[in-house]
């Protein structure tokens, strides 16, 4: 399922009529939808009219589990290593990125951003690497990649060298494309023991090297490092010390203004437009699979449908948008 919201909090009447940003929010492993109040806070931080697209990661289907587009079976997820042994689901990536582009066109979005926390950060890297032309900004907070560089006896206990080989393939095939997004930000704590800082640092480094090779000085790839002091600063619930709890610090609290949002607003003011708004590029075409106008997945032998619904953030601050259906 997915939901669409419009955020207008704190804006003057003329500001509420400008071309919006379209922000795609991807949830984490808990599969819980983000609280509407949090979306309002994100919109206030951006200081702009925002259309939010909030999808849910696919449910298990015919024995296949999903971490967004990373698909794996139960036996591939031993020791929670589905993100290592899984594969990226082409049909879902096509369907979701097509929906994002459709909404961006419908609302005449000035900018398109995708961001998420933990598994959602993994999903943001997936989408940005699959369809870099569709996004102006990719932000992965506490995210990770496909495979890992972590040594076999540390963190994930993932088999090596197989896991590193998978990760290097991810860097070559996905992250090299991700670097074409005008702004790519990784937000991560070195202390994080659940999502690898080492891997995200390598992802951002790959983007930076690709930008240097193409001499693209206006694009930006940057790693924003959360201090050890703030890595477990989230409040309000019992949790073990893991270095993986900096959602509020990096996205919601006043601390997030200097740490992330002021930088992001500056980048948005100067970054090139996303590639789909630039002159047609034919060097990296993407093939969409269509049947009677509906997106389908060749591996799934036809379309599967997920219903969309609509909710408001706050009656005083938002307007109703639309409902729809996502198929893959």
C-alpha cells in the first residue's frame, strides 16, 4: 500500500502555491508507517510545500520476502542475511519508480527526494541506483547496501569473501548509477552496530569517485557522520545500546537543522535538475515492462496490485491529495 499527503505547515499563502517538492519516505525493518506528525516536521525543515509519497515495503508473497526491492527466500535469510544473499526485484523497482515519476509529473514537482531510515535507507540507495534520472536527492540514514565489506567474524558474521564480492558488484552496477543523482547523502554513526558504517562510507566514496571521473562539479555526494555521543540519543522507548538510534537527532530535533537540513536546503538551491528534466539522455535507457498499460514483473508472470489510501497530516496544515494503486 501507499499513502499520499500534502504538507503546507508554516507557509504563507503564496508559498503554498509554488511547485512542490515530492518526498518519498521509506520505512525501516519494523514495517511501520511514519507518523503524520513526523512528516509535518520534515516539511517544516524543508521550508517548502511538500507532497509526500509513503509506500510500504512489499509483503511476503509465495515464499519471497522483501526489504524494499531486495527479494530473498527464508533459507537466504539465515542470520538475517537476506540483504546479502537476496537480489534486486526488477519489476518492483520499475513499478515504484514509475509511480514516483508519474506523481512528479502530475504535481509538477520542482524537486524529487527519496529518503529512509535503516532498511529505508537501503531502499533509498536501491531506488536512486535503479532510476537516477527520477531523483534530485537521495538520503540514506543508518542505511546499508547489498552485501557487505564487514569481516566474517564481525558485526553481521557474513561469509567472506562472498559478501564482499556481492557488495563490490552492488557498487559497480547500482552505486555507479546512483552517483548520477544530483545530491546523494549518507547519514551514519561510526558506532552503529546494526548497519555498517564501513559499507555506507564505501558507497559515498564510490559516488564521489564517479563524480570526479565525470568531472561533475555541481553534483554532490557526502557522508554526514553522527557522533558517538548522539548515536543512541533517540528517546521515549527502551532499547539496547547499538549506535543505531539517531532518528530524532538527524531528522526531527533542533539538532537536525545544522546537521542536515540547512545543508540540504543550500544544496537544493544550487544542484542541477534531476536528469529526467534535462535534455534526453540515451546512454542509460531503462526498459519498463508493460501489459495493457499496467506495470508487470516478468518474474511474477503478471501484475500484482497493492491498494493505495489517503490520510491527512493535520486539517489545518494539509490538503487532501489522491489515492491510487501500485502494481508490480
